[in-house]
């Protein structure tokens, strides 16, 4: 107390100290209209000056003295209390500030400014480049004062903080300050405390619309009520929190957020919103590129408002977290909300893939049946949401939550699932379902069951224990190494032959004979329907590969692959050739007549030529192995139209003799069945012996070929059930196969979040390759899908690709743009009869077909780095259609050169028709700078056309026994 009394001085002492410059002040506070006049030196550099009403004239004198002395050269802070300003006093203040280069802060508390004084203060702020902070508290500047200050701050680029406390600037003053914000980018902190909450609307809108990195705090205390915060915006964490704002203000904020880049988190919890605001917010979601989190909890949004929010999510690709709990919408709102997060077809893309967290629910949210269906659909198909919350729900029952948890078995993305406060989370059956789900789905890290009946009854311990176990690493087991093997149960019969050999008729007769000879085999209702529908389908479908499948009483599956005999399909035959060790039998059918509608028989040499082609084809595609376990291809010869010839004909005997020579020639290359079957392909009785041979030989082959994983046949049943549940779809995406393995196949399941997923994925791919090897599916690693209906794939997809007619399109010597190809594919690959056959584009996308063509080397990208690169398709080169190729005649502009290609053992092997188109594609890949490349299969010769000089070299070593593909010097071209 004594020390404080010693620091209390009279004003005379202050005048002397200023005159003799005995003090150095950094902070000065003026308190006017005090009981006594004195000064109090708080610290060595700060002083409080009290001036009574009788000595108010001293205030002007002190300002003038301070402006001309060196005492205030270090002055930083000025504070004025209860000052009723006059113009002369402001001029003295102006002089003080002009002579001081360190003043940073000016505070006016309970001051009074006339309009003239406000204009003078405005002039000070316009010219001053030192002051960083101004605070006006209870100074009654009103809307006029706010406008005058705003006009000054529009040109001031040094002020960083503006605070206006308990001054009623009103909406007009706020509008003027908002215009200042649009022009001024230097202010970093804006704090407003006003009696009217409406002042917040224009201010925050201007800050957001102009992307100002300005911290904003706006308070209000209307009608004498306790003061409360309206909103705050903190640029450091990019968070805008609105505590209390009317609907008009919320709509204005929404409009400003559309192109805003400074707000990443928007919190409107507790604000009463309507569909009018949601309609504006839809545009925000579609346009905004910075919002990451939006909290709309307890905002009273109904179905219409949620529909607008959901519509915005379709185009939004930035928002990550959305909270909608405590609102008033129903199942219709839930259905719309989750629609952009769901897929309704395997070919459909998920509209929104960036939203990671969604929370909804509440006592007044009625999810209902429609909402439950939407939740299940979203969980089943979504691949991006990691956090899902359904809170305080009272509409769903225990069986509804059972359905939700069962759908989680197919979800690999969700990590956290909250059911906090849901009344329907109860019962032993639900508890067991949750445990079963966690056994299948190890990716869930947390399930929040707080305040649910299960939690209240203390039954959630086992759930949390299982969640902990799923987070621990399981010991690695080589599942494939110890996986049991079994004898294959399916054999493929490849029916080969030239056009008009009667293969389709023979295939149908074998099928009928098979069923008639098997006492326990009867055609099902479905098979009867197929026999009625297939002739109609075949009448409109172009020719192509056909597959017939049947089983005997011992559950042995035999599938007859009827290879198309038309010349344009020859390049497809190589692609369908069975892999090494696959159970397969080859039936080579040759007609005894040139055409079925005439009586002109073939001579023995023609039949020999037919058989020789297919025998060389089989040998050329078979992989020779030095192992003693190598299995030679099984070949049986069938002569059709036997009913039309004289059985004592010499030609028939000569034909049999030539076949015997072929058997001797190909001894050691194929396993040639000694009996030649002569049949009437139209008669089931005539082919009965052949049918029995096929059945018995297939069983023999199945015993000799390598064993396969027993798991494959379990998976075949699972895939068959999947097709039945999915409208008999012929194709499956890899992610769907992953789901089946995780849910249905325990030994192919990821058991823990720390499991090596790559190893599990490798096992799944090994099983898929095994299924491909035994002919149950068609699968290639790079394509991302599995073909479950091989006939559909070969007959309606690949075969059609080989027959594309693009001569009237913009194709140039085999090159075609992707857009044109897509147009042609969509036009050609469709069923011609509504309801008959499967539509390709209901199961595959155009891009899938392009990838498949690239994989099968049916085409090549001119520039692999360009997604819109033209494609080279050898099968559509106009010069190669319908006529034999000839060597081109050289000209001064272009010289043709080539090399004859043949196999080392040309007597037993040859370069198949499928080799040349793929060679052309491969050559284009190597010689990517060549203008165009043609390879012609005439007489097994090849020709390249080129113009740039250079030197090409390619050496091919393959199973076909190709000798060389040599160097071509083009210096003289």
C-alpha cells in the first residue's frame, strides 16, 4: 500500500517529467471525469492519468505536450476512457501519432464522438501506417460511425485488429463494414459485440466470399438478455462455428461458401434450418472444393432438406465427414442420403467416393423399412465410408439390426460403427450375429454400443474382446500347401472341324443320346425351356462357339466346346485351347461331302487335308514336355453324313487308309483313338457309340490328369448360387469374388486386420486360375473380372469382336478411335430379340472389352500413354477380308520386304491363323514408330510395310517351334 501511495503523483509532477524528459513511456491510459486529478505510474514504462471534470482542459494540453516530447518516442499503447472528443483534441492525437512510429494499439472505452470528430478519426486512420489494433467499446459510434470507419479502413493496409464492443452499429453499419472487408485484406481479427444479431450476416458473408484469412468473433445481447456468441471463424483450424443465426443469415452464409477456400469445417449444430437453406447448401456441395466436415446435427431438417443435401453429394468430391443426427427426416430422407454412397449394379460407379464418415439418427428420425433397405444396400456396396453412425434411434428393431450386421459381412471398408443409444440393439440373437460378423469381417476396428440395452445389461464384453483379437496378427499358414487335392470332375470335349462338317447337329445328337442312355438323367424344366429357346436364339445369333454341358449319374461333368468352323473364327481357337494338364478330349469331325445340300462327295485327299489341319493345330498348341508324366492330347476322328454314301465305296476305304497313315504320322504327338466313327449326325441312335466313347474316355482322362484343389468344386457351387441370386449374370467383378471368398470360404478369408492381405489375395488368384485351368470359368489377372458363362463370353463377346464390321466407320488400315469402337461395340453386342439372350453391356463395360482385347492381343494402342489413343485391330484391316493375300508390288515411294516363317517341324506343326494377327500386334508394339504393319498368313509368309529407315530385329522362341524372326535392314527403303 505504501509503495502504491509513492507512485501516486499529481499532474504537476507529470508536466515536469515531460518537460525534463525524465521518463520513457510505452503505455498511457487516460481516465477522464474522475473524482480527482492525478497520475499513477504502474510500471517504469506505463502510466495511468486521471483527470477530473474541473481539470478537463489539462487533457488537451497533455496530448499536445506528449506529441512534442521525446518522452513518448517508445509509445506503443494508448487507452482513452470517458473522453468526449473535440476536434482540436483529435488533431493533437493525430500529431502525437504522426511523431511516434511505434504506436500499435489504441483503445476507446466509453468515448463520445461527434460526426466531425469521427471524420477526423477517419483521416487519422487513412494516413497512419503504424497502428495495428483499434478497439471501440461502448462509444456509441452507431451505423454512421461504422460507415465512416469503414471508409477509412478501405484504404488502410496496416491495421490488423478491429474490435467494436457494445456499440449498436446495426445492419447498415455492418453492411458498410462488409464492404470494407471486401476491399481490405490486412485485417486478421474482427470482433463485434452488438445488440442486434443481424449484424453477423453481412460481416461473415463478406469474410467467406472474399476468402479472407480473418479470425471473426461476433457476439450479441438482444433485449437486455445475457450476451451469447453468434459465430466464430478461426483460420488456424479452418473452422466456422455458427451458434445462433436466423434463416436469412444461414442462407447468406451458404451462398458465400460456394467458392470459398478457407473453411474446411462447418458446424451448424442446433441451428433451426429449413429446405430453403438446404437448397442453397446443395450448390455449396456441388461447387465447394475445400469443405471436409459439415455438422448439421439437431438442425430440424426434414425429408425435403435431406434430399437437397443428398443431391449435392452426387457431385461433391471433397467432403469427408457429414453429421446429420438429431434431425426430423424419415426413411425417404435416409434413402436419398445414402443413394450417392451406394451402387445398384456391378457396372455402376459409386457417385461419391470421398465421404468417409456419415452419422444420422435421433428420436425424431423415423428410418423405417425404406431407410433400412437403403442402409443395407449402402453397407453391402459401398467401398469408401469408414465411419457409420446411427445414434439414439428408436424406430429399428433387433431383427433390423441383425440384417444390418449380416450385410457388414460383405463390407471391407467400414472401420467404425456406432449404434450409440439405439433402443433396438438387444437380444441374444443379435449378440450372436455381431459375433458371427466379426468372425467374417476383421476390418471393423470399433463398435460403439454405449447406452444400448446390450451395453446396459453388460453383454458387450465378448464383442470388444473379439474386436481386440481381430487387431492381433494371426500365425501365417500356407493354406495352399496343405489344401486337399481331388480327382477332377469335369472334362472338356473340343469338337473341331471345318465349316459344314455338321458339328452343331452332332453336338445336339450327342446331348440327346447322353440323356436317353442315362437311366437317372432326365431333362429338367429349365432344360426343356432351353431346348425351345435355343433354336430361336441361334436363328438370330451369328455363328460362333457353342458349349453344351451335362452330367452323368456319377456327377461327372462333360462340356462339349463346339469350335466355330468359319474361317474368321480361326484366330479364336488358339485362345480357347486348354492349358497343360487340363482334362480334355478332341473330336475332329469331317464331312464326307463338300456341302450338306448336295451329293458331291469329298475325295480322300480333301478329308486328309481337313484332318491334317486340325491335327497340326492341336500339336502346335500343345506344350511339349520332357517329363514322363506329360499327357498327349486325346484325339478321335468322326466322319459325318455317313448315311448318304455307299458303304462299300472305294473312296471310303481309301479314306480309312489315309487316316491310318495320319495315325502313324502323328504317333508320339497325339493319342489317336484307333476307331474312326462314321455317323449320321442327325440321329441320336447313330451317335450312341460315340456318346459312350466320349463318356468313358472322359472318365479315363480325369483319372490321368493332375489333381486339382478340392476347394475348387466347393467354390463352383458357391459361384453357381451367386449366379442364381444375381439374375444368372454371366460375369463377376473381382471385388465380388473377394466378397464371396471372405464370406463363404473360411480358408480364403482374411482373419485379422494385420493379416498379410497380399498372400490371401495370391491364394484367391491361385484358386481362380485353377478354375480357369479346368474350364469352369475364364479368368485373366489384369482384367478385374471372371467369366462364369464361357459360352456367353466366346459366342456373344469375343466372337463378335472378331467379326466387327468397321469398314463404313472411321477405320484406317486397322486403326480406329476409341469413341468409334465404343459406338460399334454398343451397336453390335446386343441381343436381337428382347428377353432372349444376355445383353453384354449389362455385365461388362466398353472399357472392359477394350482391356480384354488388349490382353488377348486382339488389338494394340498406338500410344499406350494416351488414354484416347487409336487402336490397331488386325482383324478389321480391309485388305485382309475375304480374299487371299498377295505380296505387294514395290514402288518408288515404298519398298516391301519380308521373310518366310515356318516351324522347325512343319510336318506336324504350323503357325496357326491366330498367330498372325497377334504377331502383327506384337510387331506394332515393338516397332511403334512404323506407320503401318501388315502380316499376311498366306502360305505362312509375312510382310511388313514401312517407310522410315532403320534396323529391326526380333527373335521369338515359343512353343510353336518358330525358327526366327530376323533382322531387316531398311537403309534403302
